[in-house]
């Protein structure tokens, strides 16, 4: 009877080892699925150079300075009039406001004389 007990213990041990291996394999599979879900982001699909080029183009348009000849500025108060620090022959007029009794207008423009 000792041989049968020994054989049955060996067989039970093999079954337990096989079950542990199956469990480990299923855990690895679950872990890899979870990782793949986390790794599948849209960041990998986007071309970074194209995004940066588009951003640079938008910034260039946003920071674009337009210069054009115009009529003298409309009447305004609280504006800033200073001599140009870079050119002795220029005056700079910035901003100001005008109130006609009913409506206030605020200016955010720069005039160079």
C-alpha cells in the first residue's frame, strides 16, 4: 500500500503543479491585456513634428504685427505719449479711452509719429 500512496501523492503533486502553472499563465495574460490597454494611447498615433509645426504657425499668426499708414487717432484721454527710446525723431502714443456721455470706448493701439 505504500507504493500506491506514493504514486498517488506524486500524481497529486503533478496536478497541483500544473494548476499553478495554468494560474500563472492566466495572470500573465491578464497583466499583458491591462498593459496593452494602458499603452494604446492616442499619443503614439500623432506625429509630433506636425503638431509642433502647426503650433508654430498659429503662434506666428497670433504674434503678427501689422503696420499701416492711417488717419490721426480719434480724441482720447488716459493714453500714454512717450518719446521713442530707439529713435530721437519718433513719438509713441498707446491706448487711451473716450467717453461720449453714454458709451465708453477703450483703445489698444499704438501710433508712431
